[in-house]
């Protein structure tokens, strides 16, 4: 009962927790990313899990919404957990396979940076070789390059999205 009261008091105090799922998708030597602004930063396509939805279903929906692509989810590649006194987030990153054309479409409602709403997302196929030169959130640039070449992603669990794994 004590844990329930703590959870309730955290909710009432404004504490929020979010679970999201995202895609790791390679095609023809490139990785699928969302670019914010003119490359201020990038992230892997994905978003929050909605009521009644499983993580793998979220990936399929979010990739379609953000890029126009149809994908099939595969294995879990890595997880990320981070937070502060008011927020907590857990993200699951799944390897995906492309179903159909790799042609991207700009979303009708692009994602916006909550701290700077002028920064909106555009889907891009970025050559894997360009990963070291971009700001990627989470900062798993080198891990993704190694995963692309070897199929091994280490570490599999992160607690901070802003430091290289």
C-alpha cells in the first residue's frame, strides 16, 4: 500500500512517466532518422505508447506517421531510461525491416521540439558513415555504427541519453 501512496503522491505533485518505442532501420548503407531544424539534432523515429497498444505496434504506427514508411518490427536492440524529479522515460528501440518503398514523405504534423517549437522534424536517410558528425539523441552514434557492421549493440541498457554509450 505504501508504494501506491507514493505513486499517487508523485502523480499529484506533477511527476510524469512516459514509455516510448522507436525504430532502428538501415537501408542501402543509410539509417532512418528524424532531423530537427537544419540538423540541430537527430533522433530515431518513434513515440509514446498509446492506451491499448504494444511497443511493437507503436513503432509501426510512429514510423508511418513520421516518415510515411511501412515497417515490420524485429528484435529489441536496446533500452534507455532516464529522468529527473518531475519526469521519467523508458524507451525501447527495435530493429525494423522496411516493407515496400524507401521513399520518405514529410509528415502532415511533424514532431516539434518542446523547448523550441520552431524546430520541427523531417525524416531523412542518413549514410551510416555520417553518424559520427551529427548530434543524435540518444547519443548512441558509435553503437549504431558498430551494430550496423557487426549486428552487436553494446551496451543494451542506458540510463542517460546525452552521453555516448
